[in-house]
C-alpha cells in the first residue's frame, strides 16, 4: 500500500452522500479515494423510503433496486386511524439500503474513484496545503476531504464541527410477514404520528418483508422498544417474525451549523441535513454532495484552499427549505390532530403533500401559498 499517495479528493464514507460526491467528482476527471469503514454491501438501519423527488436525482441504473412503488398513505394518530389517501402518481419507492448504496458506489468506482472498504478513518489532519487522512491501512493526502460519514460523523468531530447536536433516535425492524399481509401492504405506506411525542412510526413495504420503525426525540428514546412492540401489534399481522432489529440516529435539521472547515466539507447526515418533518435524509445527502462537488470543481483549478462556495450554496439552496420544515414540524408536534385531519380532508392540503414528495413544490413554495404562519395557525385552531 502506497502510504503517501496523493488525491484531489478523499471521501470518507460510502453512503448516498459520499458515493454521489465521488461519482460526480470522478466524472470530472479528478482523482478520488473513498474510505469506507464497512465491507460493502453493508446493512444500514433505514426505512428505505425514496421519495419521488429523490428518485429523480438518482442515476437510472439505481431504479433496479426499487422494491415497491408507493401511491397510498395511511395516516393515524397514536393508533387512531385518520385517513388513507391514494395519489394518481407515484409518491415514493422503497429500497434495501445495502443494495441502493452499493449501486451508488459502483457508479463512482466505474467512473474512476478508488474504493477502500473495511478501512475506518481514525485521524483527519489539516495542513496548510492539504489534508491528511489516516487509517489502519495507511495515510493518504488530498487537496480536499469530504466528510460523508453519517450521523455520528468522525470527520466532523475531528475538525471540530460536531457541536452538541440533538439527533432523533430511531428503531427499525425488518419483519417477515405472511404473503397475504405483504399483499395488503403492497403500494401502501403507513405513518402513525404521536405514539411518542415528537416522533412517529412507519410501515414501508419491501419485496419480501415490511420495514416497521419508530422515531423519537432523544429524551424519550427509552420508550422506543415498548412502543415499537405496541405499534407492531396494532398492525394485526399474522405471525410476524422480526428478522433484524436495529437502532440509529437521524440528524434532523434544528438550526444552521457550519458545514466546512478549511479544506474539509461535511455532506449528508454528517452535516445534519435530514428533513425535520419526515426524517428523510437521502434527498439532502444527494443534494449536498452535488453542491460540495460543484464547490470543489471550482476551487481546485483556481488553487483556492477554502470551501466557502459550498457553505454559501447550502445556505442558499438547502437551509431555507429546512427552516420552513422545522417551523411546521413544531406545529405538527403541538397540534397533530387538526393538521393531520386537514391533510386527510382538504384536497388542496393533500395535493401539496403529494407535490412535496414528488418535488413539484418545495417547503418554501407551500409556505408562500399559506400567506402567514398566523394564517395557518388560525386555520388549524378553527377546526
Ligand atoms: C431508522 C432510520 C430510518 C430512516 N428512514 C429513511 C427513509 O425512509 N428515507 C430517507 O430518505 N432517509 C431515511 N433515514 C435517514 C437516512 O438513512 C440518512 O439520512 C442517510 O443514510 C444519509 O446518508 P449519508 O451518506 O449522509 O450517511 P450514511 O448513509 O450513514 O453513510 C455513512 C457511511 O460512512 C461510513 N463511515 C462512518 N464512519 C466512518 C469512518 N470513521 N471511516 C470510514 N467510513 C465511515 C459508514 O459505514 C457509512 O457507510 C432513516 C434513518 C434511520 C436511522
């Protein structure tokens, strides 16, 4: 192993964010090294919901990983069924994350990126002209480093950017169910709000199992296991078998935080960019990775040493959306029933939900249609 090999960019972590950044930069002819601590394909605790808007950003070959197409959402409030609505168009796909992430990283390696698996990074060090990245297998240097190493980002901690973030905590199970149950859930996803205050439960169907999970604020995480069981029982499945049960954090956006330090950029979960309403993280993982790639493509030939363009792009294109989502997520926690009922009964609200998942409108568009937050609150409290 060449200990001193030099790359244009080292990407730490081969999830959707790292693989996307690596693929885009390798396609521009840059030399790329991806360092991944696991062996691929690796299991990732995740519901595996790919909204239609996210699917539009993924390379076409990845569509082979899609296991179901969701057009129906069933919503309930702490088990109290509120509605089931159907969209004429696809809203979401479901995937197994090991397969999706493998397909994305294979695109990067096919484009020329070098991948070292089973290689956890254990030190990141910034020099004036480059960044050193140390692993048990050797040390490499690069002009820029992309920290794409997930919710508990080692890279962020190394460069001093992981500051007291309060991530949501989630429990997810892959549950084998009878063929008749699988059939009932085909094309249908369920969300149950409020089982834990500030959290929600879900059912996402895959080709041969259901992903069932529950997400909670960190201070209520001790309720997760018992509430999970209650939720699964409430689904009346015939002889469900939990094949895999695991927990992980979701770094939903709370407030803007720095995404760069010198020659290091954080993307995806490492930058804390998951949607505070839905917990969807793959969309902004891919979007932020593309923005980081844009900034690096500009910085390299110009000989710049900082990535302020990336920070500016995140501030312009991602943060305003997440700020609106964070505001509505607080409202949803305070008054879930009227909001969810409105979603079920008011065809305009349901249409906006569908537009949001399909990427036809974003949070800002929808917020601008609801003239003021006061206007929405009045609407909500009147019902
Ligand atoms: C239970 C649960 C359900 C979820 N459901 C959904 C959903 O349905 N839809 C959705 O869009 N999002 C969902 N999310 C969020 C989504 O999983 C994340 O937002 C997404 O995986 C972020 O991608 P990423 O590439 O930033 O990080 P990750 O996918 O976490 O990838 C990080 C990679 O870095 C590697 N790594 C970590 N440390 C090191 C190190 N020191 N050295 C080298 N490599 C390292 C890891 O092994 C991993 O491969 C869910 C999350 C959870 C926990």
